[in-house]
C-alpha cells in the first residue's frame, strides 16, 4: 500500500502543475508552468486540459488526498493536504462557473479564487512535489543508515578498519 501512496504522491503534483499551466499570463510559477506545459503537450494538450479541467482538478485532489494518507512525514502530509484542498477548490469553483457564472461573480472571495486558481495551484503543486521528494529521500536515507547499522558499520568507520579488527 505504501508504493501506491508514493505513486499518488507524484500524480497529484503533476496534474496540478499541468492545470496550473493553463494560466498563460500569470506571474511566478504558473507562468513558468504554462511554457513547460505548452512545450510538452502543445496546443491540443492545452485544449484537452481546458476542456477537462474539472475532472482533472478532482483527480489531482483525490491523488493528493491518498498521498496525504500515505505520506511518510508531517511535512509531506502538509504538502499533499494543501494540494488536495487547493485542487478541490479549483475543481469546485470551475464547476460552479460552468453551472452559474453569475453566482461566482456575485461572491467576491469565490470570484477572486476562480480568477487566480491556476496561480494558487502552481505553488501548491510545487510544495507537494518538493515535500514528497524530501520525505522519500529522508526515508531512503534512514533505510541506508539502518542497513549500515546491521552490517556493524558506524558512521565514520571504514569497512577496511572493521575487517582488520
């Protein structure tokens, strides 16, 4: 089950970054992601992302939520949880816009989030990816330390000196 969590740990940020790439004129990370996403998927891919933004946002939220449950550390849980919340709100506001755009425009906080959804999704996806990688690297480093302890090697001791004893 841990391996599935690790897969979802990277699916959520990848989909979130792709959706953040829809913001062609946004500042910061979203503007960077727009160039990268366009270079990778082209015009047809951007049309696909725009057409299926709602289900993809909910997919990113679900993947991030599963990754949050399986995350190895608190920081990785925080990153995945933040991405799950932002991706869910992105899908929800986009769905509300499709159903009744006047309702979204009548509520200033909802409208502000709707307008800036990709700009907010970009740092959340990046934070989830970085914390997920850091958690995985930390787990791998702990496994290496444990393996060295089992072999009788202590930090700073070389295997050659141990063999001479």
